[in-house]
C-alpha cells in the first residue's frame, strides 16, 4: 500500500520519554569523500547506534526536534524519526529500523539502518560500517549496469507500460504534461534508442542516458505507477483522465489530505447497475438492487465505526464498467477494495457466502463459472489465461496477492460466523472487476439470490444488517492485523464526522 505520511506522522512521541542515564558512548570515524569526522556511537544488545546530530552535521545537514520527534534535512531531503517507533519516514517512504532510536542525555542515537535508508534516497549514497575499526563510511552508490526490457499493451482502455530490469534499481518519476520520465539511478543498458507505438495513450518511448521518456498521445492522459519484485518491474498504467461530473471535481484532482500509512481509504463496489441487472431471484429480486442496498449500509457502517474514508463506485442505479470500478479505486489511491455481489447456481438449494481474490486460473470449476457469470457484464469476452494482455493486467495484483488472500479469508470467516452456514471457502478466479486493482482486493458473493430462501433473507433488513456487521468486522480485523504488521500503533476507532463520513465516486459508463 503505497500512500504514506507527511513528516513525523508515524512517530508520535515525547522527546523526553526515553532518557538513558549512566550510558557510556564511544568514538568512531565518519569517512566521506570530503574527509574524516569524529562521531559518537553506542552498542546496546548487539545493535549499533550512531549520534544523529554528529552524522547530520558532518554531512552539511540540519537536525532539530519538532512536535513529533526529530526532523532531519540533508541535500534538501527531509526525514523524521522518534524514539517510540522503529519506523522513520522520508517523503512518501518508510525507513524500517531493527529497533527504535534512543535518547542519551537529550541526544538522539539511531540505528545505522536509518542513515542507510535515508542517504540512499537523499543523495544516492551508501553507508558501510566497520565494527572492528569503528568506521562509518558514506560514499556514492556503486551501481552495476542494469538491463531494461520494455513492453506496452492496451487492455480495456488502459495502456500498461512495463519496464523489466535485470536487477533492482532506485528510480524517480517526473510527470510533465504530455510525458512521463523514469530516471534510473543505475546506469542502464537500453533495448533500443526510440520506438513508436500504435497505442491510444502511448505515442513513443525513448531512452536518453539513464532516463526512459514516455511520450503520451494527449495532455489529458494520466498514469499510475508502482513496482513489483521477482523480477524487478516498474509498471505505469495510462488512461484518459476521468470526465468531470457536474458539480464535482475530476478524480485526478480530487482534494485529499495526506493520510498516515495503513487502511485509510476503502472502496466498496456494488456489483452491476443500470442495464446490467446481474442475477435475478425466483421472486424477482435483482442482484444490482441487493448489492447497492448492502453496499450503502456497509459504507455508512465503516465510516462511523472505523474512522475510514469510504468511496462507493456507484450510489444509484447507474452503469459502471468493470475496468472503471478498479480505475476509481486506483485514482483515489484506495488501500482496500471490496466488490459486493450475489451468487447464483443451477444447483438447487445452494446457499451461503463465497469470497474470491484474483487469479489467472480458477481454483475449481464452480469458481470459473462464477467468474464467467460476473465477467459477462463486460462488453468483451474474458480473455484466455494465456493471453499476454491479461497477464499484464494481472501484474497489478501480484504485489498484493498475499494481502488479498488474507483479506478474503477474514471476510469469509466473519460471514461464516454470522450466518452459521458451512464454510464454502476462499477461492480464486479471474474476475475482471478485480483486475488492475493496485491494492488488496476481494469479491464477496453474499448469498445465493437463486435460492428462494436466501432471496427472501436479502430483502430482510435484519439479515442485511447482519451481513453489514460481518463485513465491517472483517474489514476492521484485516485493518488491525495489517497495521500491526507494519508497526502502526492501533488505537480504538473513533467515529468519523458525519459531514465527511463518505466520499462517493459516481460514474456513468458507456
């Protein structure tokens, strides 16, 4: 999940909270290209800490306490840390340390990992430590030549540019009107100098030194970038900026305050809508209506109980295409995506809930058929699993595969507890509505609308509220688990202000 905090939002501390008395520090050498400087260090529990002011001053930077810890500036890059957290922050990135910093006589000492993470981003510098000689060396990064391969494919209106590297490399992206430039810190071996593309969004790609310059077809094309590992890839999804809704700002410029890391923005997707009615029950209940009812209640419950921003992909009986649904989530930089559906089966008496996360291959034949039914809302047939373009689409979810699995498991378990129905299990299938989501994503089939008993329950407000409670608990469970795993102190949720409880993205498909 890639939305991180403004400086210091992770390190809520009192600077005087950690003072170590009767502690003896030792002297080390900071070795830089401009010469040697003395710095203080200490070893505690086999962990080496260095004096942050000594190192920062020697590098020509500044350090000062602020309301949330310490603020460090080197080479115009700013970072923050505090003694109550093993996470520092630089810009939009976390710096994970093995242990929190410590305070000795009012002086902050940080693990070496802080400067290794900070200086690599602040000045493309690497930090080495010689424990025998007590020498900390700061020098320019030693980069090997990295090979790059480039592919461009367009699926369902999204142009996916994938740069596959032979080894990981630090990079930065510069966005200008009409171009996206990826600047690699490592020297690169380009596959070509320049190449044009027959693509609706990407006109040309050119390698200039260590830069990859992507020229777009028009100034209203926007992109979302992320990276994947094994192999190391940088992916940029290009699309036309969303058309503005009367009285509402376009998605690309929707104002948003900077949120701390964690599950802060959740997109709830009511399945189907408009002429895409979905499954229809024996007594006429349409899936599109049932999903909207549950989703509206779920959005209200999450907003009031979890202190999270909630976005509905539709708030009325309108058509929203499958790729628009995850497109909305991506543009709002959501942290979690849940698509709500109602199941149908030819097997008489089928009942209960099923939860899915994305996979090119279905986990079983019933899962494959379920995906085919939901994918039928798309204007084009689902591509075969071997289709290169669909595989490129699937890249977006690979980074979140484990998290999506965890989230789906939480949803299924809470639904089982609420309904008392035998576990139908978590499954995988190529649901198009999950394709392209750059966050953990799952799809819940709440009940079998084809079963007259469950269709009747879906019309009942008590049953709807039970489902909403179960899904809210599942989201809270996943949120708490995820945030604890990334080192965020979990506090009891406070109700969101009523006037700002829910942000709704309303889009009309074509």
